[in-house]
C-alpha cells in the first residue's frame, strides 16, 4: 500500500491547482481521476468544450461580421456537427497535454480509476486497468466537480433529449432546440445555437434569470435575444417531456403550452458527483444535491484533514475561483501562509453576447443604502465598436457619491470577459472615478468605454472638483515639475 501526504480526487481546476501547490511545497501527491485522461469536468464536458464550441460557432457563422455584411452573412454555409467537433478535439488534446506536462514537471503522480473512501485515512481505487488498490493519505482534497441533474420524469436518450454532457459528446446542429433552465449553462448553450440561426426556445420556471447580474444588463441582454428571434418562456415549468410520431421531444408546460423541437437540452441544475465516494466511511456528509459544506476560508470539511474545493462545494462554481480554492486548501493543509483573498472577483458568462460583472450591482447598492451614481457607455459610441460593426453592447459603472469610489462594473457585449479585469483591478485597489477620467486608454479600443461611462457618471454627480482640476470639467493630469 502506498501512502501520500496528499491525495486529490478529481483533476479539474480545483484538483490540479491543489495538487501542484502541494507538490511545490515538497509534498508527495497523488491525483486520482476516473476518466481515461486527466482534466476533469472542466476539460472534458464543461468549461473548455462549451467555450471552444462558442468560438467555433462565432467564427464559422460569421457572427462578428454581421454588423457590416448583414444578418445573412456566413463564413460557412452549411455548418454540421463534424465542423464543431474538429476544433473541439484539437483543443481538448492540447489542454490535456499541458496538464499532463504540469503534473510530470512538478512530480505529481496520477492514477486512473474510481476512488471511494475505506475510512478517514484510506481510499480504495478501482483502477481503469481492472486492479484494485488501497492508498493511504495524510490529507485529502475532494474535487470531483458536478454532474448534470437528471430528474426521473425526463426520459433522456442522449440524442434528442440531452444534458450538457451528452450534448458535447455528440455534437450536431438541430433544426430547432428547446433549452430547459436559464442558468449559466442553459443561457450559454441557448445563445450559442441561436448564433447558428437555430430557432431556440428557452424555458425557465422563474420570472427572472441570472439574478446575481445587474438588472439593467439583463434587460439589455434579453432585448438582444428577443431581437434575433429567440423565444423565452419565463415563469413556465416543464411538467413532462414526450416524443411525437416523428421522435421529436414535446415539452408540456404548467401553463398549458407545448414546445416542440428536434432536440431538447435539459440544463436545470447540477449535482455534486459524490454518490460513489463512500463518504459515509470517512464521516463527510453531503447535502441533498451531493454538495459538500466547507469552511469558507480554509475549505476544510467537517473532517479537518479532508478538504473540498471547486464546483462540488457549490456557488460560485467558476473555474477561476475553483483554482484558488484548491490552492488555498493545499496551503492550509500543510501550514503554509495564505494571502488574504481579494474582496471582489469577476463572473464571466460566455453567452452570445458575453456578460461579465465584478463588485456590486445597482440592486446590491440600493439594498445596502449607499448613495451612488451610475455611468453607462454603449460600445457603438466608441470608435473601436464602430470599426468592429458593433450594434449592441454596453458597460455600466457604479460609483459612491461620498468618496467617488468604484463600487461595481457590469458589461454585456463583445469582449466583456476580457474588459472586466480593468474594473476588477481598480475595484480591489480602492480606486475612484478619477482614475478613469484622468488616465489614457489605447485608441481605438473597447476599453475606452471605461472613460465614457465614468464621464457619464461624472456629468450627473455633484460638482466636486476632481483631483488637481477645476470644478468645471475633468482635465488631464497636470505635469510634474520634472517633466
């Protein structure tokens, strides 16, 4: 029996970062992955496939050029599943090669197979080679991620009635699509296929969706979806799904309507992939959705030497935050110093168009009773946006009236997930409106929207002079004497 300082169950973003961090601390590490190749949900069925599919669709459909060449413009006339899959396979192979190289370079050992706990210090691994091994450990990180929620009343066949896993495993372009669930995954796939001009119906039991995003941004996003023909059935619950004589799924809603399409994607929630881990043997208790409760600072479960990180612990379920959770868990496990986590981190929703946000929404600010002002910039107002042919897209910034500090940034439109990092940096450094007004941005860029939005807010704020400027109008920074 081999014994390790740390075993990591799962090789997704949280697992890989925990393993590499522990290895850099000089600890012996074993990563156990039940797939044939490392990478976890993120690489095989989640983050990487969905974002690769999105980029492929935008390129082949000519989506980004339609502002100039018209809605009928397409780079490739007939786009099929094989067109989408070719780029996906190349990307996945590259990601896996990089990860395997990282493990090898840092001395992290890997073992393929399904792990379950024998007790609080041993796991049994049913290897992919048919052998069963017992592995001892001092510390453990559970980073198994999640799986799509598949309710009993939905008869999945993984061809016409699919979840997000089976969708990417058999890529094809249906003549019509129903998406059940307007969470992040449902929204991303609904808008990706809509960009292919596939008629899409989005069904969501709540009246509002993506409730953690600023409502003005969601209103703009919803307008864009409706404008291009997407049907949205909000406040409607799917009671049953049957197949008609042609074999097409027909979803019956609780309001009496029926939605028929060639394919139905059920994307209403995910569950922690913990059912087969034997958690009862080690004392860790999952919730009803298979997720694990952890200390929000150390990521320890109720068993102090067993940690959990990534999607298996629930919100925010982002690859970026999962990586940090895994790293922090490894640092705490072996007594290394942990830098304080930044107060704000960005959310990215890779829909078409993208949505990204950091800090407080306008609804958050109102709930907290903070006097504030907003500034808005439309991408079409920027020279870069005009060059790119952008007809939509906006940035919204919120500033405190008391000290003019930045409180939050929300963006919908091209490049939102890249642009958000400027706002993230200023927010975490306690910056104010003055930064955006007084500094120079590359021209022409979409980043100019920061200056436009800041000036828009300044125009409605009480006339308090900017640093080193008159009260009349924002001016450039005064040169120092040495200049």
